[in-house]
């Protein structure tokens, strides 16, 4: 069994004051249960980053400053992997602590609340984009993706791309654009700077 296969989300004990936030991950093809705004922010960045190829929420215990704590996420890219501990995250209590795996001699990165501030527009935009992927991606064919890719021979705002794809259902055309963004084939610097709009410009990542 590989390291990735051995990772499983820890079942968290829900205390009376805790929120349970359900989000669906297109990257994992399943629903996650998160418990804080900080974990939502972290998930949005993880989900939307094409360089992160795999991840797991609440994977197990890690050591931070001599203390055994539950990591919020494990992430893996092409060349490295790390466990993330959210400094402002609430302390999570597993339902069965004795069954939770402890990871030693691993990279642990602490994420402070201020780290998310430069990405606030991106995170808010991704929370609008993700429902398109969850609801519509299964209706988008490879031929449709190829057609959409061809539209972005040059950078185009969203409304212009949708007009060029007017023979397609508008919701599916927009979903296909977001799928290519999710896959890393398209990018949009505008999404880092301002809210998603019809004027948001997309271009090929290799442009």
C-alpha cells in the first residue's frame, strides 16, 4: 500500500458549538467536512492549484514544537509533500484518537491567518467557480474542452469567450472554461485582483 493510499480523513468529534461545513472536491471526487473559515480558505487554495496533485483533510497527528497536534491537510505536488497546520484553526478532537495515525519526520508547514489575505479575491472567486465544476463537469465532453481551448488562442474576457462559444449551452461553456482553469490549462490574473465578472480575462497558461 502506498503512502497516499494509507491516508484517510480522521473522523472528527462534533462539539456543540462547532460548525460542520460540507464542500465537494472535484479533485478528490468526494465531499469533505471542514470546521472553520480558515480550513475553507486553505481547501479553496489547495483545490484550485493545479500544482497540487493530491491532498487529504485531517490526515493524522504531526509534531509542532514538541506538541502532537492534528494536521488540517496533507498536500502533494510533483516534487514535494507537506502537512499543513492552521495556526488559527480550532483544536479538533478525533472520535477515536487511539486509531489516528501519527506521522514523524515529515514536513509540517504552519499557516497563519494573515497568509490568506493576498488571496482573498481568489478564494472568494473559487467558491463561486467550484459549484460549476460540481454540477456540470460531467456534461462537458473532451470535444467541448478542445473547442474551448481553441477559443483562447489569445487572451479573452469571459463574455467574449462565451460569445465565441454561443453554439454551446452557456452554462456548459462557462463550466468548460473553469475546468480548464482547474486543470492548469488556462489562467486568469484578474481572479487574484477582483471579483469574478463577465470582464474577467482568461488566457492559456503557456501564453
